[in-house]
């Protein structure tokens, strides 16, 4: 596996209605690089946000094909990580890094 810098593994936070409802359970969802593994995601989140990570679940989402004005276009797939933080800790996504 290719090594990534800790700022390259995390692409962006996922802010949807479903992901914000997970914040009640100390879980935050991030869009991550496709080649990263759980260990590198854990290291980078702990280094960037200075929190303790308990558990990480990763999901690979497939790309989709859609018809736009009688032309096929593709929406690329991506990998996302659901990060569970230690009780009492949180990440404020509104302020940024």
C-alpha cells in the first residue's frame, strides 16, 4: 500500500441528515482516500483533530451512471469512514482545521 500524508487520507466530512443524526452517538462521517486503510485513517484523525478514536467502519460506495440530456454520465464512487470517538469528545466541523 502506498503511504499517504495524514492530510491526504481525509478528503472532506460528509454532512447529511443521516450523518448528523449519528453525532448523537459520538460518530462522525468522513470521505476518505480510496486506498487508505483503517489504521491510517485513525492516525490521521487523531493527529489532525487531537481526539481519541475508538472504532472505524469503512464503506466503499460504487459509482452510478445517469442520463443527462440523452447522454450517459457517470458519478464516481468513493470511500467513506464512520469514526466513533471516545465518550465526551467531539469534532466541530463548522470551524475547520
